[in-house]
């Protein structure tokens, strides 16, 4: 009987922890803009980032392709998941997309 109570308690704790440690769900939407592409990042359904221009470069330039915009958005999400500031450096860009 005591083992059953302990097992119920453990299962209840695991259920509680599972409900309270829900991780954010991020989605990417790439959009066409003027002469290129940009991206939006949503946490669940809330827009948290809308990036129209390539970050970390001095001039305002859109991404050349959907793939480039998506690739950089994935880098940003990885930083968000690691609780880091979601900024992108010029080196990260050079290693990820063609400028």
C-alpha cells in the first residue's frame, strides 16, 4: 500500500513538472519584400522578431533568398533556446549565407 502511494506521488510530481516546464515553441515565416526576403519569428503565436534586413551589416540590404532568411532565423532561434541575446555577428553571417 505504501509503495502505491509513493508511486502515485512520483507520477503526480512528474506530471506537474511536465506541465510547468513547457518549452517555447518557435516558428519561422519567411516573407518576400521589395527586392528580397525577410523573416518573422513567432513564440507560439506571438510575433517576437520581424527582420526585414540582413543583421550585422552596415547598409540596409534584404536577404537574397528564402533559404538565407530561413538559415539566419534558425540561428536566432538557437540563441533564444539557449537564453542568449538573439543578435547575429558578421562572422556568423559569413559562415551561414553568401553576402
